[in-house]
C-alpha cells in the first residue's frame, strides 16, 4: 500500500510541475485576462474609427472641410451653445465616397486619425438642405 501512495504522490507532483511550467510559458501567448488590458491592446494595434456629420464647407484636391455646426452641452445644470466646429479630412486611395463632394452638401464621414491627420475612411454625401 505504501508503494501505491508513493506512486500517486509522484503522479500528482508531476502534474503540478507540468501545470506550473505551462502557466509560466502560456501568458506570453495568451490574451490579457483583464478586459481593460485587452481593450488597450486592441486600440494600440489599430486606429479607432470615429464618425461625424455636417455640411461640406470646402473641397480640395485630396481634402475637404466639414462644418459640424453648433452643439449644445450641459456642464452642470446650464445649457450652453458652442460655436460651429470645422474638421478637415484627407482623402486617400482607400477612401470610399458615395455621392459628389460639393460645398453646401451634407455628409456623414467615418474617419481615423493618422499622424495627427483625419483620414476619411468613408464619406456619404447627401444633397444640401434647401
């Protein structure tokens, strides 16, 4: 009986040692267990796409400017109007444009930031409001 207990003990120890080795090697290839770490890693790997809507204020060869209009914010309990904001977007070979970029037209833009520039991923142009 003593031999059987000794073999069982060695088997358990062997499994424990194997589990320890696996946990030492595994984290280098596994995704982070904490959701924040997973999100931060994903954001570092690919730029975050954002979307805005507004009126086209100007159109250049490889750029256009969108006026986002006035926005209402609520800091504390007071409503405040802010002045219109303009954003300039670069257009590259990967940008998809639905419609024609023209001053006064409304547009929905999905973009990413690249080296401090707003690069349009897709632009959907609708006719201007009359």
